[in-house]
C-alpha cells in the first residue's frame, strides 16, 4: 500500500467518524430542546394563605401559544372566597394595562391592547388584590384559571387546588 492510499483510507474513516459524531450531536440536542419546551403550565400563589386574610393572588403561567395584546384571563374561585374588595390587577411581565371586573366568584382581567404580544412559552405573571380567603382551613379549594385569546376563545383552562391555612397563633 502506498502512503497516498493510506492517507485516503484513514481520511475517509475520519470523515465518517466526524459525520457520525455530528449526527449524534444533532439528535441529542434536538431531543434535549424538544424535551425542554414546557407544556401549558399554570401556578396559583396566595401571598397570605391563612383563613380570613386579605391576600394578593398571583398567577404564573407559560402557554404554548402567543398571548395577544387584547387577550383575557378568567379566574373562578370556589365559594367561600370574598371578591367584593377586588380593586387592582397588574403584572411584572405584561405591559400595557388591564381592565378588571368581578362577577360573583369570577375575576375577569382583559389586556388593554396597548402592550406587546407575549410570545409562546414565555413565563408571565398576573397579580390581583384584594381577595379575602375563606374562614375554613382546607387544602382543596378550587381555582379555575382560563387564558383567553383576543376573541375570548379559551387557549388554556386548568383547575388548581388552593390551600387555605389556619391563622397563625
């Protein structure tokens, strides 16, 4: 075998090895990114979860669709929560302002249309106050959170359980 033939055959092996490593890297990174894209997730947090307390409620969410500047949010609380003092809604991640209304146990928050469109899979939050917690401690109060598009069609709807704790002594 001549040196040029040796070089050529080892060079081909190197190319095949490089292509194999490149393909493996692409497959692994594609699977990693596919797994890291979050599903539609919603989290409800009460700043003061004790019975009878007035609290700020925060909804954190990531959805797989963009959120239009005229989108809306509907939050339905179990009986026992008092929404009569609910006055304000805001966000640290959504700009443009909100319109807020309350119908019995339902909080309706609509974006004003002035902010930017929120891209899919971006973490966002909405806060609203004042919600008065029920007087009975339980860990199974239901809160249904629904994210609506600009035509008020539901994008995501999830039911969450909220703990209301006994008052601290």
